[in-house]
């Protein structure tokens, strides 16, 4: 039996400006990355071809690129998997994905006649389908946000609802920014991970809002900021514990889960870390700032 | 102790029910020497592996209506039926063939040879019998060459005749010239008599080069594939030296067509009858005599597999229009196997880490949380089995995530109990109030995540659905196991052993 922090009493609200500055900086950088460099949309959304190929003998990325250059596709993304230089993912946006896949397989059999290959995965998506998927996905994200805002506003004060949704955007934008930075593919699975992050982040927000609401009723004589601080501190052990177990699970997925799930697990990892941060440093601080600027009388 | 007996009864009943629904899944995947019938019976009540885990292909097909004026709806229905027949005859285990919105057809085939399956589905299989008009060839070629010389003022263009080479007793072209010849024929269409057209044969090797034969045929077909009653593949007959060791397809016409076939062959003795499949001439044998019994065969260098597949598509009938693959996701069997192994490994390691963490942090209470965690996992699998749901790789990720998040409920409860104990409440009151207060929070936070899960399930495509399913079921099971069951355990032990001090 251990306690991480005995009776934590950290003045989160008093130091809120550091939280705001930090968040402002990382969000600005993330937004710049998103708008200047742009997300690396996967073939799910652009239409195109993905081939995961395993060679029986090692091959270099340069060799593959040379081959692809001969069919005018040297700008395809070539990703090496594992350390053996045998397994690769070749991915490219293409107007005619089926033909492109055929061309790649043909050029590889011409250029590597003695190196046996196995196609582990083959995906082709017509650009038209990609567009449909994108629209559908945006709608689902929008719907998720509306429903969550509705539920939180219904269960708590609307200020908490709005603060929670701001925290959601904060987490999602930061995570997308990191994905852009490391040039991870932005696929349908990654969107699924982003929605999960939203779900997780709101989960944290609710636990904290819930505690603050309870403290608010009990500590009628204290100032609003003291109430917020007490609430935050009381749930701090829980926040750290739950984040730890969840992160352990996600790390296990990332390290041991294999190539298919790696992007998904990576997105979750980044999102859960920032989600934990935002639930401690953003949510309550927004509410506290709001209360100071536009005081609401205690009932 | 308020109705502890009843609550324990509920828990035991739920566990027994879970064992009952999980049993087929365990038997299916670990049982040895299962007969085929047993397997089929079990798989109806067991978890299925998704295509990404067992390997297989997911195709979305769209009908290419470029040259068609018919109602797309009827077209789709006919195409659907034909594809279904072809796949049935091909013999795929548990295929999925569905009509989708926008006139699309979804086909999911577990564990098949990709190229062969695509060939089977995509092949239009429009079979025609056409008369070859060898005697008109010199005349038509001359017309084309004259047109090329006269029409083109530059006059440097290669004449049509220069492309033509002799292949056995036929004319042919080098495969490398195919595109130029096609373009040339398209441009000179006006001088080719309207009732005739050129078609290519299949690719073959002649004197060390890759060639295709070229035939001049009557445009109108004498008979089409719709008149076929049956098509079977069989080894080529012994006398046919050219195709020794290869396979052929023997055709049987319907009665009406058989009569027509007899009259056509009777009228065209010493001419050639070309068998044309999807505008490619398969063979063009000489008609030596009238063929009265309504039987014909397609020869060519077919392997047994090719011949079998071709017989299937001919029996199932021609597609009303070509199909286009608009989405394909194929996973090879070895990647599927790797995914299962790494998925299970990730889940086991995640569980081990979380279990250890909870034991160290909460000692005995951590043990209770771990029981709840195990039951959470157990009920999740039980519900998946009961629905005979498909487990995908993202679905496994959902399970790992459920394990990570499942202890949240117990953490919330334990932290509450600790707080209650600190302010001097008795053990039993602390447990009661800890559970009571934490319940609201747990409920609220699970509901929002379940909202996300349901949205992902409704709007998400393929693999994401699997994730949404396991996550949502996992969270619902979490409410039962982490809250209801752990409280029963706590109540039972504090009651039975009359515990007054709780180390938590």
C-alpha cells in the first residue's frame, strides 16, 4: 500500500499563468505545423495505394526508390519496418490506385527477380471513396463534440462544459501537431484514436468537475479559487494513477502490438499524456479565470 | 448486510452465463481434432477473427456504367447475383457479400488467393462465338494502308502491314507493338467494313518473342454465353499435341442453341469459328463438319486452376457490366498471424503491468481490483462470443485499452474510501460511502466514453468498428465488474471476517 503524494496541496490556480503560457506556446507551434506543413493524409482520405511487402533478402530504401522512379513514382513514401531491411511499406496517393499497385508489383518483379517477395498487405482506395470517408469522418467528430458538450452542460455547469470542450480541442490540436511533426500517417485509424483521446480527456474533465462541484457545495465560505484548488488536489492521486495504468496499456500496445497498430498506439500515447496535463492545468484554470472576469454569485 | 445473498447470486449467475457463452469460442480455437461439422456449429456461437487477423480480402465494387443505359439498380442486382454464384462455386468459407449504398457491392473473402479471387470477381465473362473471315484479310489490310498513306500528308507513318508478322499459319503482332496497333486500328475504323472487326488473341511465345495473334472476325456473334447450359473443366484430349498437359473447358449448349450451333457449323465448314471471351480470342478452330450434339470446347494453355475458374464464371453467367474495385484491403495470412501474436502479447503484457501496479499500490484492495479487472475482461469476451462478433486488430487494441482504463473505476472508489477513512469513518461506512460517492463520477465518465464508442461504431469504417465494439462493451462490463462485483466482494469479506481496519 503506497500513497503517491500524501495530502497534496499544490497551488495550481495560483500558478495558472504558467499553464496558460505553456499551452499557448505548444498550441501555437502545433497550429503552425498543421497549417504550414500540413497533415500527412493517408490513402484513406486522399485515395491511393499501400503495399506492405516482405522480401526474403535485405533491400535498401534507395534501391526501392530507384525502382519506383522507373514508373515515375519516386515520390512515394517508403517506410522500413523492423531492423532487417526486409519489410517495407510503400504508400502513395494515386489517381488510379489499382493500376499503380499492379505497376509497383510488376517493377519489383523485374528489378528484384531473385529476391522472393510476399505481399503482406495491399490496400487501394479510389480518390472518390477517400473523399466520402473524409466527409463521414468529419461529421462523426463534429457529432461527438456536440453530444459531449450537451452531456457535460446537462450534468454540470455550462462553464465546465465549455472549458472541457476547450481542453478537448487543446488535446486534439496538440496531438495532430505532433503527428505532423513526426510525419505519421493521418489515416482513418488515427482519427479513431483522436476520438478515443477526446473520450479519455472528457473522462478526466468529468472526474475533476464532479469533485469541484461537490467541494463547491461543502466549502461555502471559501473563495472560488480555493475550492477549485482543493478539488484538483483531492483528485490528483486518482489522475496520476489512472493515467499511469492507461499509459502502461498503451505503451504495451505500441511496443509489442506490431506494425498494424503502431500509428494508433502512438497517437493514443501522445493524446493521453497531453490529456492528463490539460485536465490538471487547463480545465479548472479556465473556469477560475472566467469566474474572476465574470463573477457568478454563489447560490 | 443488505441482501448480500441476492447480489452474490446475481454475480454467480452472470459468471456461469459468461462461461456458457465463452465455451464455444474456447473449444473452437483450442479444441483438437474437431470435425468440419463441429467447427461450423461452434463458429456460429463463437468470436470470429476479422479479415485483418486471419488474412483475407475486403473489396468494394462499383459498376462501371460508362457504356450502359440500363437502370443501375437492376444492373447491381444482377451483378450481385452473379458474383454470389461465382463465389459459392469457388468455395470460400464464410464469405460476406452485401449490397451497399450508391449501387456498390461489398465482398469479404477470408483466406483466399488474392489474384485468383479478383480475377474470378472482375471477369465479365462475356462469351461469344464468331466466324473468322480470313479471306477478307488482304483486302482490308490494303484498304487500311492506302488510307494511312493518303490521309496523312506527312506520309512517314509505318503502314499497318509492317506490324504484321506470321505466327504459325495466322497473322500476329509483337506484344510491344500492341498499343500502336490498337491506336492505328481505332483511327482507321472508317475504312474497315462495318460488319467486321479485328480482335487479338491471348499472349503467347512464338520463336522466342512474345506475340499475340490477330484475327479478322464478323462483328456479330453467332452465339453468346447466355446459351450455355453447362461448362466443365477437363484435361485436354490426347490428340491435341499443342496443348498437351493443359486443361480445357467443355461447353454444353441449351437445346435451342444446340440446334443453332449445328446449323452454323453446317453452313461454315472449312471456315474457322472463334471463341471470344471478353473480346479476346481464346481459340479459332476450323469447322470440319456439322456439330449436331451441341457441344464445344475452349482450348488454350489453361492450367487446371484457370480452367476451373473459367468454367465457374461461364456457368454463373456474364456480368451485365464491368466492375471496378473502388476500395481494396487485403491482408496476407502471415501478417494476420503476426498480428494475432503481437496483439495477444500486447494485451497480456498490458494486463500484467496493470495487475502488478494495482497490487503494489493497493495491496489487498488491489487484489480485489484485479479480480474485477479479470472479470471485466471475462465479460467482454463473453459478450463478444454471445454476439459472435468479429475481432479485429483495432478490436484487440480496444481490449488493451479497456484493461488500462478499467481500473479507473476501482481507483476512484479506493481513493474515496481512503478519504472517508481519513476523516475517521468506520470501515463499513467508509466502504459504503466510498462506493456511493464514486458511483456518480464513474457513471458520468463512462457514459461520455460510451457516447464516443457508439459514434465510432456507427460512422467508423471497417476496422474502427471493431475497436468501438470492444471499447464500448468493455466499459459497460466495467460498470458491472468494477462497481457492482467489487462491492459485493468488499461487503462479503468485511461481513464474514468482521474486519474493522481496512488497509487500502
